[in-house]
């Protein structure tokens, strides 16, 4: 059908007016009346269906309806104030763009020079000390052989937990995908060296259950949500310990068969770099990818990976260390 | 039926704001504020051109929800809406001297919005996925989920399912058809206003509306099903 038909054909024009304006509008009322009295016909039936579709869209009109939060407005108004101040300075936006671009090019050239001169003594070339000896000052410690006070740690997730001989899943037949644990209430100093250590007892390796120690900048963990993608974690499943960063398994793993029944799972971070270890043996080292300008939190949790047993593994203690 | 709440008004930028409530006569600033509140969008833009930032703040209040919702509906991901939304209102302020008064403000602002969204798509730069709690945009967790919206819209299971299917299918429409439906249905813009914003002729926009809705109508039960009588 030629586009011009949508204005040349009176009924089509009325119909497309009605489709735009929607239920309750004069064009809608007129279109419905006309179609009702027009009888049957393939085109007419199709038009009626279009009106029904439009009705459904009208009912779903709140879809993706959003509003600016106070933070959005504040940020915008600050930008506008800055924009207005620049205008009063007499420097046009175009001139500012030219100035900024020139500075940016200069900075880029300097950065390239620095990076191609290997003997430059930059901070990035110095190794970051993430050892237990360097980050050894106790900040917090929670005994998990008894339920901690609410002010110290709170429960996260839906998995039932017990504290009889350490923190462990309680009950049988926990559905796969169920997760639960505890999160320390005291935030970690994200802009300082910090380490989280958990004492994990593996009485009986259990491949159906994943035990994790994690640090996160996600503030939304709660009794209904125990998992997040914004974290660095150690995951122990069966006899294998791995590092997980932002929901992805990183290269490297440790076989726990040669370890004692009780191991220390440790995550340490300094200057944006982190290490994940079991009993001092590194599994993985890399950048931490958590936001340094937000508080971090530490916790432990279990995730039922497959149907079956939930027993065999427990956390006995969780500690936070600083420099 | 069209809702008359302020939220609906904000989502339909073409509608005029309700008159300000009567205020006690206080300091001149209060009188000025209430007068500003009654000013037309075009008057507020003229004041903005003269350096009145309160006038621009009022325009922002009137249009922020509509602009952000349009961006979300066109881009499909709420993470980009924050950055582009900031860019839109900053550009509108920056280029206020070029606002072609007495042209209607709505198409002018939505043209900036549309171009910003297109430029973002060209840059193929996508903001990282974040939690709703982190965003400075509110309500996305409620209205971004088609099944939640459908559940709130109707108690009838069949209609609910139809609404959900149609909302999900919006993202699969060709861009030009989706745009006409978003601007015309969700934002109540006329074909004339859409002409100014998109540059396409009204006849073409009507054709896109027709064919876009035809694709969505197929989800109501198929072409072979008996058609249902539309309700007045």
C-alpha cells in the first residue's frame, strides 16, 4: 500500500489518527463507530484487530516510564551551573573544547613517553604487597560457631543456616540455586589495604554445594538476595578452590586433597590489586574491579549447585584485617 | 481514558501543566515563582535565553520524566539513559540561544533527545550493567519488566498475557516503527510534532504506525483468529 493512501483514504486516515490518539479520543470513538457499522470484510477485521492491539498498548503505557532521581537532578544542575559560569567567563564552549582537546593530546603524548621508557620509576612497576604479614592488623572478627549478633552480621539469602559447629546449610533437600550466608555489617575500608580471611572446615568434600568467601561493593544484599555480580570471591566446590570475579571464574585453582581439613581462605586487596589464596597459596592475582569510592562489605555464603547433599562444609570464623 | 496524574503529565510532554494553586501573597520571589509556574514552555525558553536558570529548572521539571522515559523506550537499557539524559538537558541549556522561538518547545527538545540517542548508538558505547539501586533514574525496576506492567494493568489473565507479549515485542520492531509508536502512543505527540522531530512526512509516519501495530496485533492470537470487537 502506497504511503499516500494513509491520508488519501479517509478511513485509513481516521484509523491512523485513532491509533495514535488512543482509547477515549474523539478519533477513536469515530473509528470504532465506523468499523462497528461497516460489517465484515478482511480489511475491516484487520482494522478492528489493530484497535484491540492499540487498547493493549494503552493498558501497558507505563512500560519503561522512569523519572529522574535527586542524584540525577543534582548532577545536572551542577553541570548547568558550571556551564553558566563558563559563559560568564567569556570563553565559548567551542573554545573550551579546543583548549581541553589540546591538553588531552599533550597528556596522551606524555603518557605514551612514560610507558615506552622501561626505566622510569613508576608506581605501577613496584610489586604490591598483599601478604598476610603486610596486612595483619585485626579490624573485625566473627565467631561462626554461634549465631552472631545482628549488629555484627546479618543473614543474606533464603538458604536455611545453622551455627552448630560453624556456619553451614541447615535442613535437607535444598533446591538448586538457593543461596544464603552472612554479611558483616561493618564496611571495609575500600581505599586502604584490607584482607578478609575465613576459616573453612571441609569435613567431607561436597560437589553439590559451593562455599564462598566474598567482598562486594553491592549494598543490596539482603534476606531475599544473597548473590551479586559485583564481587571478588573464593569458591570452594568439592575438592577445588577457585577465584571468581564479577560472576566469572578466573584462571587458576587449588586442589584441596592435600590440604588439612581446615583451611584459611583469604582475599586481600591494595591499590586496586587483589590476591585470592588458600592457606597462603595464591589461586589468582589481578585487579579488584570494585569501586574504591563506595564501601565494601565482606561475607560468606553457600550456594546449592545441584540437588543432593548440603552437608560437609562449614565456616568457623570470619576476620577482617588491615595494615 | 487518559490519566490526569502529574506522573502521566510528565510522561506526556505535549500536555500543558495544570494551573498553579493560589498562594499567599508573600515576598516578591513567591509571586515570581508562581508566575513562572504558569508560563508557557516557550516563555520559559525565552527567559532561559536571557539567563534565567530558574526558568530552565522549571522546564527540566516538566520534561525530565518524558525525556528519560523516551530514551529508555528507544534504547532498551536503562544504564545508558542516565548518561544520555544528562547530555540532552545540558545540550538544551547550552544551545538555548539557538532555540527558534516561537517554535513549540516539545519537538525541539525531543529532536535533541533523538539525536543524542542516535549518536550514542553510533558510538556503540554502552554503559556497564548496574543494579537498579545504583542508578540515579527511579522506577525502572517497576516499569522495565513487561510482566509486572501487564500484571498491574489488568486482572484478566488473557489480556495480561497479550499486554506482556506486545510490550516485549516492541523491542523487535524496526526502529522507525517503534519510534512512531513510542512518540505517538507513549508520549502523545501528534503526527505534526513527530514530523518535526524525525524529519519524516506525516503520511510516512502514519504508515509506520499502521504497520508497527499490525506486527504487534499478530501477537493477539494470530491472523486466523476471530477478531474481537474493540470497546469504546
